[in-house]
C-alpha cells in the first residue's frame, strides 16, 4: 500500500472511495463540494438530508455513488465541533476512512480532511499514522487466520502536495507503535525477559544503537536488590537492558525508563478472581513502548542522545518468592519494606531510575502500568503524569496533545508520603488505598536525587478492551508517539 500527498482536490480526484470530513453543523455544500455534488447528480446533498448527517464527532455515512461516476463510493465523516479539532480527531477520521476502505475492499482511497494548524506536512504525517495504525493486523498466533488480505493499494491525501518526507516519518513512528503493540499483545510464554533482550539486540544491530545487557550477577554487583527481589520466584533469569542512541554532538541527553514485567501474578499477594490476571502479559506496556520509541528514534536520528532502559523480569510464585514483610535494599542504599508483593513494578523501577540518573542525563521519564488507582481516577483513555518539574511536565503534555494522546497532570502531594513510612525500613512499597497512584509516584521520587524527572502511569491507555477506532481491541502502543514527539521537540 502506498500513501502519498496530492495536489488534487475532491472535485478532480477519481477512484474508488472518497472520504470527506465535515465539522458539526457545517454540512452546507459550497465551492468545490457544491460542484462535486452537481457532478455526482446531487448524491451528497441527498445523503446529508436523508441520513440526517450533522457532522457530529464519530458520525459516518457510507454510500455507493454509481458505476458511471468518477467516484464509486462516498464516505462522510463527522469531525465534531471545529473548536475541538486537533490531532486526535484527525487520526480518528483517517482511521475511520481506512477501516471503511478495508471493509469495502476498495483499491484506492482519497482523504479530503482539514489541515492541522495550516501545516500540510504535519497533517500528512498524522493522516499516514491514522491509516497505518487502523489497518494493522496481528495474526501471529492464528493457525488459520481469516483471509483478510488488504485490497487497498493507494491512499491519496488531497490538497497537501508532495509530502513524502512527512509520510515517511509517519510510517517510521507507526512502525515503533506496532512493535510496542505486538510486544504487549504477545502472551508471557512468547515474550519473556530474554525476548526483551533479544528485541533490544535486534534493534541495536539493525539501527546502530549501543546495547548493554546486565545479567543477574551484574545487577547484584550494582546492588539492585529491589529489582532482583521481584524476580526471585521466576525460573527465567532477569535482564536489565540499556539501549543507547548516541548522535554526534547531542544538544541534550535524555533517558526513558519502561516498566518491563513480562508477567505479573501478584507474587504471594496473588491476584484474585476478577483481577484481570489473564491480561498481566501487558504489565510490560511501559517497556514495550520504550523499545518502540527506540526503534522510531533510531531511524529519525534527532540530535538528542537517548537512553532506553528496561528492567525485565517476571513476578511469580515459588519457594524462592519474595515474602510480604521482606526488606529489600535498592542500589542507592535505601531500604524498602515490602508490604505487598503485587506492588512490584515500582521496585523494579527504583533500581532502573537510580541507574538512569547515573548516566547524567538532562531529564528522565519513566512509564509504567503501575496502578489500578490511576485507572479509577482517569479512566482507560488518559494517563497520569507526575513531575516536580513543571517545564518537563508541560513538554510531555504538549507532545501528547500534538499526537492525540492524553495525559493529566497529577499532584505530588508530599504529605501523602506519610502513608509509605515504615517503622523498620526507609519506606514501605505501598501506602493507604486512597491516593494510591500518588503514593506510587512519591515512592519513585525517592530514587531520583536532582535530575528533572516525570512519571507516566499508563495503566489505562496501553490496553483497549473494545478498540478505540485507531486501534483494535487489545494493545495500543501508547505512548510511543508521545515519547518520540517529546524527544524530537528537544532538538
């Protein structure tokens, strides 16, 4: 399938399916659309009236025009209120058009959609991302997958001109998202700590990244007692992965740290009925997105040095398992009383953050499927964002808005740390139920000394139970696009 920008308009284009975007209560046909309607025998006006199409967000009308017309089918897409138009709306519109093209088994598709901020290149990139992500299929584990061979051969982005560079960037970013999606979607018997290391090695070899993999003995030598404590019960050895993209003369140095629990049983505080334990293959969503971002950034080659860190292990149950009440010592010397073995992700991140800060970077971002409390607070579509550095928080939120991924800045309420205090150690790994996502962030904060740092709790958005238009049900690859945008914005 080829995606290309075009000088053509909706009036001049000929092909199988033309997708037209309309803002809410702005469906009057004027200029080229009026001429197109006349050319098509009034079918546009007829569709709008008969289907009561008002341009509301998510509204879609698809109809066959006729065999004797230059366009076989028309898709009307509602974009919602014009004041709410942005990347997310454009991505969803492109995704809707791509899914319609696939369902109708057409060979050619044209998108006639508004520009983002009057920027044709940015618009082309987002449209390409929307099309590619909507059409992604994961049939790796099907013995006899249905024949859903894509018939679509060409997607033309009307009135944008030649945007080959922007479209290529969209393809690269989408490739990073797909890697994250496929890592997160794969079961725990397919994606293990060793698999994580293998994927990192493949990225390093393919794209010229530096790779360091610390084995268990290496982690012991560095005093990573928190990370190693989590993996004690697993028969699979842990892998501490450090990928680095090092351009010449970098303008900044950054670190991205992803929680990489390839399966989380809860440990001896085992997850019970209704806990979603069967989906805990996705507890490495942060690490999957970290590797997806590494893939994209290595190809885009910004003048920013980026370190990608994944402390990969399993949280299992055996005679060697971490006990509730055990005390672990992290690599910065701080001690942790483990009062809940199912709050394990923060333990792995503790040592990963200490490692990241020793790299002397300008900023650290960690991302993790860390707490159910964040889902309770923000739902499935919005990630929590904590940072003591307002400029860093603003930069991430801005990057998310630019790509259509949602973050909400949450408070680092210092007095809540009282709930984490332990009478026999420096801290406990969990506090009271109330404010659970905040105390989790405050826990992580104890392992950063001075580097600007942000924590992203992505427990909700990394997985979609019903699909969300842009992605099918399952893994979403969130927030690869935000991470890439954030890095590119530092150049």
